[in-house]
């Protein structure tokens, strides 16, 4: 029944979806072509004598492959339609060629047979002359150069599978031989340190009931889902977490199926004041179902005994160009990944529960964030329209940029302020502000497969961290995440495990957290870790180049259990040498 109603309420027509899909895809296409023709292709080609003459040609060969890789065949012609005007209109026909060979031959033939032409014709004639004026030979040469890039060699689905496989292998090493050897080293330090009589307090702790999500967002950073735990003890986890913090975050993919655990936690964790939960909004099939779920959350808060800490829920809902992307499904039809109408259901229901719940929309930064366009275009505009159709008016109260300026690749790589936070209301409910906060997408998981221009990167921050150390307030988050399967990992590194809480006990886990030299080196982005990484692997430079920011770099440097062990050993050795009498007297 709910499904039938859901279909009625949030499925946009193919025509309405096409009106979203085409401009968004054209924008991506245009951004990629502009990026390539204005420097990126020349960089790929390298300092070769024919690089200037080849850049434009190869940029469009890239565009040919990009289209084949990213755009369903049924939609390619319509995506290209708006670029047909002007002297490069012929390229749009060529981009629809059946093979790259036909595209290349067609491009050569076009400039050979059009005596009047711009600089691209001169470039082509120059390239042709270098190949003895043999168009076949030039075509082979161009294709050979292209293949050397090794780009777009696997279909998206294969790349997705590879990302999940790599991630699964990473989890396979979790608490394996190398990790156990590392933890023994940490335990040896903990055992020789004076025990703390205080109960250790944390600004926040995380709970991961399970990692799971039926969605397949293109930017998803955690794609492999470990099997659901068999011997979970949620009540024990709640008790442990409740004793050490007053703020808890429930996370792990999407937790819609785990919501009963969240309600239980609110009813059981007497000291917690802030219950945050991260959901993708997919639960909000209908206004009725949405209301029911928010009511369940609010009821759990209201059911807490009077003497307990007053609690509130922070309901975090993903909302951005990626979660709400319009894509082509397996049947070749357009679909909205998580429909904006579902987010509208949540926004519309929320004011009734604002006493118990704070709603926050979590947004991933794109080039729109370089101006206030972010609040008037794209997914935000779609939400505003959807609410308006329901007679609800969205009103922005405040907006603020992030503390640091970031590079806008679309405007010459210049530094510019980035919109980060906003608060808004439905004007009919001014007492219920909704928060919107945006963050960057790091290059983990499928995030590494996004187009260069689709995300904002933290390369300047990375440079600062690597050359001067982190600026004040910037750190790697090492607060603890408790998994229902027993693992205890770090907020910013779910692959760094401090043990199994069911097996090792909370005291041992907390002692490890206090004494683990690797966790603490990560927290302050200790640059010695780069050196230690390079003692084991030879690809440090590539890792730095590929990193989208410091968190991503330090995450990727510690993904191999043997590296984690080596780094821990080295940090202990150096600390020992620093404490030795020779070191102090020298
Ligand atoms: S990004 Fe979030 S909603 Fe999308 S697939 Fe990943 S966990 Fe699911």
C-alpha cells in the first residue's frame, strides 16, 4: 500500500526528469571539455614536440570516450544537441560515431577537406605532415597515444566492482595478524603506563549498527558492506558509550533498517544529550510514513524518564547533487536516485517535531558552492519548487562561507570563498529552523571515479599540512566508533581498529586509544608517517598526487595493515630514542 502511494507521490515523469538530466549532464560534459582544452590534456600529453598541435584533437577524443563511459547511448545525441551551433558543430556528429577509430578518421578528414578553417586545421595539417601526409598513419598514431593514457578502459560497473573488491580486501586485514601484532605493541605501552583513575570522556562517540545501503551513489565513499554481525550485543554497546560521552552519532551507510536500534538507544542511554543519526532520506516514501518515523523518534525522546539528561535528536539527511542525481537506470529510463520529493516529505513533517528533533541537511560541495547559486539552482531549487507545489515556502535565514578559500577549477583554478552553512525555515513555521551544512567529497571508494570538476578538493590544505603542519583547528578525528560486530575504529579511519570490544573489553580498548602512537600521530597529521610509509612502499608521490585532501592522504597511507604495524613500530622506536639518556644529554 505504502509503495503504491509512494509511486503516486514522488515519481516524476520522464519528461520532468529529462529536464533535470540533460542540463546536468551537459554541464559535466562542458566542464570536462573546458578542463582538457585549457591545460589538462596538454599535461597528460607531456612535454612532447607535437603536444600543442595534438591538444584540441585529443581533448575531443577524450570527450568521445567520456560520453561513451558516462552517458547512456539513448541520451547522447540529446546531450550534444545544444552544442551543435558554430564551427565545431561537426564534432557533435563525430562524437556519436560507433567507434573511436571512426571518430579519429572523421576528424582528420574534416580538416583535410575544409580549406577554410581555424587554428585546429593548421594543427591537423602540421600533425599530418609529421606522418608523411598519410591520414591512416596519423589515425594510428593518435590512437596509440590515446591508449597510452589507459583511460576509460573498463566500464563503470566493472570499476564499481573493483572499488568494492579493494575495500573488502581492506576489511579482510582488519584485526588480522599484522593488526594483532600492532595492538600487542600498543598494549605493551599501556601496561607500563600508570592507569588512569578517571573515567575517560569523549566529545562524541559513534555507533555503527551495520554498514549497509541499497543505493549506488556515484560518490559513495564506503561501498563494501561487511556482513551483518551475528553475535551483536547492542545493549552492552549502549552502556559503554553512555558511560563515556554525552553525544552519540549513529552511522553506517543508511540506517533506515536499523531505526528500531536508534529508538532503543534513546530509551536506554540516560546520559546522552545529543543523539545524531545519518540517513539518506530514502525512508520518506510518503508524507504519512515520514510522519510516522519522525513521531517514533520524538516519542522515544519523550519517553525518557524525568531525571535523565534532557535529550534531542540531530536528524542528518543527505541532500545534494549526488544523492538526488537523475540517472539512467538498467532499463534505459531516467530515475531520481533518492527523490527530492522524499526530502520535501521530511522537511514538511519536521516542524511538528522540532522540540525533540533538529533537522540538518548534509550537502556535498560542487562548483555551485562558489556562489550563492547553490541556494537557487540545482537540487536546492528542486526542493524549493517541490515544497512550493505543496504550498510551503522556503526562506533562507543565514548563509556562511567555509573558513578557508578553495580552488575553483572552473574559473582558472583561482582561490575563492566557498558556501558552507545555511539555516532556513518554512515561512509557515518560523520556530523550526533547518540547518544545511556542506563538506567536500574525498577520493575514497567511488568518490575516486568522479570527474575532476565535479568536486571541490582540499589540495591547498593538503599542501599546508605537508609543508607547515595543520592549521589550528584542523585534525584527523580519532574519536571512537563502536560497531555492533565488536570492532572499535576511529571516526576518520574505519579501517584502523583498536580491537573487538566483546573480546578485549572496554578498558583495554580505551587504554589502547590513549596510548596508540599511530592514532595520535594521525590526529595531528604527523608528517613522519609519510617517511615511514615510504620505507615500505614506493608510491608515496602518487598517493600525494591522488589525495584530495589531508584526511584522504593519511587515510590512504594507513590502509595496509603491514604499514600500520611498521608505522607503530617506528613511532615507538623514535619515542624510545627520544627518552633514552643519550638523547637527553646530547
Ligand atoms: S552515499 Fe550514502 S546513500 Fe549513497 S550509496 Fe553511499 S551510503 Fe548509500
